């Protein structure tokens, strides 16, 4: 029952991601977020007022429905509004805020543990309303993405949004150049075909949309199959049953681990764009594998010293995950998919994440009780396999414009990321670089004109 109540939220999130897949492109990024937040508010109110297990489960599914919509669309909305050269950094900040919420939930669980009334669980649930209402109000004053606007015929509104984002005017050369790049990419995609789901299975798809959608789903699957949600949902339980700590100490250590997890999840801001997504995923998977194997071994041996090592490994697992798999998994899907399938691709990625989340949350209490130390070997081997999967398949997106990715996939067909262009971090031109490039092109044209004039006079 514990697993069912906890995982019912993930079931709702799964169907919310599917709903975003179906209506996200028609509604637009902004309106989808508004609808998602409204659903979250309604679901949270019902959760807080629940007086039966059935009511609690249904209300968690409703809340998850809104969360699934938002988790599918918000990364896309953000990635389409920020600069390519800082896109990873900005999305890392988003995931850092996400983990701050996780840390807050751990501490609220600890503080309300001292009460015996329903306040113990009603209050932490009710607190969600503060953040849901804040987002619902704030999004009203934020713009729709220029890529969605251009693809739906609102070119002038897109120019205005780009000007606002770049803190300049609509006639700025950099703004116009970016708008034209988006428009040309949109026109090229519309010439090929409309975004129909069955077209993903065509063999002559030059943009490789099926490959790109699967690549976007892969880090989000790894996000869950890494085993992170075993400690995220049940760390106090794991510390009690696997390490042998008392309830109070287990709650304190779990809350401290979540706080440290939050702090470390902000660190990729300093390297995610320069170091790249591929390398971050590779080293992250390697260390997560190591820590899970160590947790399994120390649990097998047992004793006070091994209990300390197990606890430290849980802390380090949180930290490394927050510095590697977490930030990449949330930003990679909207970066890798084409404009035509970006919203749907990210929705499918999030649906994959939430169904995997559901499975992990359901099996963790049973796995710990029956497999004991062997339960952690499963995550050790899966993370070890991810090292090779990341190296063979992931295409680098850091420092590359969303439109530039189309050209990379057109030039490099095939399942494996073998070329240097697919592996290296991009060098996207910022506004100042565009101006320099334009000046250079003007000078080149002047030289060519002078040469032609000289030859004609001779």
C-alpha cells in the first residue's frame, strides 16, 4: 500500500506527459503550463482534504496529471527562450530549484514526524499550493516561445519576444538573424511534412526524428533506472532497514543528504555548457555504478563501520547524480529533438521518466525487504551499462543552436555517435559574434566587388 500511494503520483504524471504530447503543440508552451498548474492546484486541494486512501490516491493522480504536463513542457519552453551558449546553465538552475523542493519535503517530513494527528501529512501536501499558485500567476506575465510563435504564423510577436529576451529592439541585427534562422528551419521542416506520429517510422527521414526522440528519452530513462528514486522516496526507510539506524536519526540524516543534494545540483552551472552533456553523463554513470556496488558490499558485510560507509555512499550517490545525470536528463530532450517534434519528443521523454519512476517506487520497498543487499547490485550493473550506452549513442548538444542540430543529424545518419561533430561541444555565435561575422562578410563582399571592377577595367 505504501508503494501504491507514493507511486500513484507517478501514474498521473505519466498520463499528464501523454496529454502534453497530444495537445501541447496546439495549445502552445505557455497555455499548457497554465492548464497544468490549474490541475495541480485542484489536485493538491483534494489531497489536503482527503479522508480515505482511495480519495488520496485519486487526488495524487490528478496532481500528477498537471505535473506531467508541466514537466514535459517547461524544459521545452525554457530551452526555446534562452541562448544556446547558456542554455545548459539556465536549465541546471531549474533542476536545482527542483531539488530544493525535495530537500524542503525531507525537512518537513522530519519536523511533522513529532505529531500524531493528520497534520503530519496534510500540512506538507498543502504547502505545495504556495508554489503552484506562484507559478500560475507568474506565467501569465511571461512570453510564449519565439519558435512556437513563428511556427504558428506570429512572426512579429516572435520578434518582440526575442527583443525582450535579448534586452534590445526588434530591428537589432542579432534578433532579426535569430528570427530568420528559426523561420528558415520551420519552413524547411514544413516542406518535408507535417508532424505526424507515423512519420517517425519512415526510413527516408533525413532529420532522423525517431533517433532523436529515442535519444531524448534515453537520459530520462537513465534518470530513473539509475536507482535515484529508491533513496529519494525511501532514504529514511533504507537507513533504518539496511543500516540499522533509529527512526529519528534516519530522518535527520536523510534530510541532511537531501540538502547536500540540493547544493551539489547547482554546481553544473559552472561546467555543463563548457564540459558538455556526453562527458557529464559518462563520468556520472561510472561513479553512480561504483557507489551502488559499494552500498551492496557494505550491506552484505554488515557492522557499524560498514553502516557508516553505506550512509556516506548514499550521500555521494545523491551528490554525483545532482552533478551529472539530473541536469543533463532534463535539458537534453528539448535540445536534441527537431522543432517539429520538440514538444512531442519531450513529452514522450517525460512519459518514459514517469513510468520508470512508478516502477522504481513500487518495487523498492519489496526489493529491500526480499533481496536486501542484492537489491543494490541491480542499480550497480545498470549504471555500469549506461557508461557504454552514453559513449556510443549520445550526440553532444552543448553550445549548439536548436536549429544547428538539424544539420548535424542530416549529415550523420546511423544509430551511433561516431563523428567528431557529434561528440564535440559546439561554439555557438553570440550576438557580438554575429555582428563581427556580418562585418567580415561585408568586407569580403567589398573586396570581391573591387576585384571585379579592376578586372573589367583591364
